[in-house]
C-alpha cells in the first residue's frame, strides 16, 4: 500500500466531494476562496476524490478545468503540497492534469503516517459493498482496457457519455435505500484490520461524521468528509487531533 509520511507538527487539510461543475458556480467560488484564503495555512492539502462532477480526459479544455488547475498551481507554488486521490466521478483525471495543477496523485487506499497518526485515506466508494450494481460498474470503468478505449474517443462522444452517466447515476441513486448507499460496516472493519488497526478518513457518502469501529482489540476512528453542496467544510489534522472546519473562518 502507498504510504505518506508527515511530520507531527504539520497542519493538514482534507476535503472531497466538491463535484465542481459549470452549473454549480457557488461551489467553484467557495473553493477558489478557500484556495486563496484558508489553504495557504496548511502544509499539505489532501483532496480525496470527486473534486469534479465528471472527468472525460485531461485533454478536455473546458474553462472550469483550467481555472481550477491555475488556482491549485498557485497554491502549490507557495508552500502547500497538494494531493489528489481519484473519486468515482473523476477517476479519469490523469498525470497530465495533476501535473498542470501541481498535485501529487495518491492511490486508493493510501496510509498517512506520523508519530502520532496512522490514518488510512480512501475515497470511500469501495466500502459501499452493498451496492452490487455500482461495484460492477466500477470494475468495468477501472479496467485499463476500458479506459484506453474511452479516452481514444472524440471529446464530443466522451462528453455525451458523461452527460448520460450523470443522468443514469441520479436515477439509480433515487431508487436506492440509505443503507445501500452507505459504507458496509463489515467492509470498514476488514479494511482497517488489514491496515493494522489504523484510523480511517474518507468521503463519497456525503454523510459527514465521526464514528468508532471495534477492530480486534482497538477502537478505530472513522471520519467522513462533507460535500460542499451547501457550504465549504473540511477536516483539519493538527496537534495530533482531527477536527472539522465549516464555512469560511477568518484566516489566522
Ligand atoms: Mn464519490
């Protein structure tokens, strides 16, 4: 498993599920304000997937992608290292865009370590094992051959596919129960057990929270990130503790 070692005195910010899109200008504005005002206060900014509502290839030259890349690049050119783990919406975001945006790509899962921290980072969709149709879809689109075939299509065809996939996802989500859409507790415990009883931080479910899971002899903590549908919300790790920050607090 990929590991990322950090210093105990560093401040890290975590966020996910902004679902940036042309029809959500308020979220884009909130994220740009966050990158300019709050993000420079942390040593590392970790984006855990679904930064974008959809991604059809790094060659997509839509203005939103360029605008976000420039803002992220400005941040990493200062003093904040930016990381990106793919979500189920932007899993096609590749090396070319990550480089343009100054982001280091992370595998899913990735183990973050410090002297006082062992934190498993995931997008979270792989923990939703009760949603069999989604897991089948995921296996298909994460297949390198499928991806190569998709990326070889003209941009217009890929854009049409993404529009259709968004509509299909909305329809499927509407027909699924809350339980099926959430993480499976046994999958969480098995994952944390295989990571040696680490704590867990993930997004994807859009159900921000703080949970405990008994893993062997240990109570492991699980932090779930918020989406940015109504307001900016991210998790901060500093001084050996994780805590949520909501809204746009004054810098300082
Ligand atoms: Mn997701």
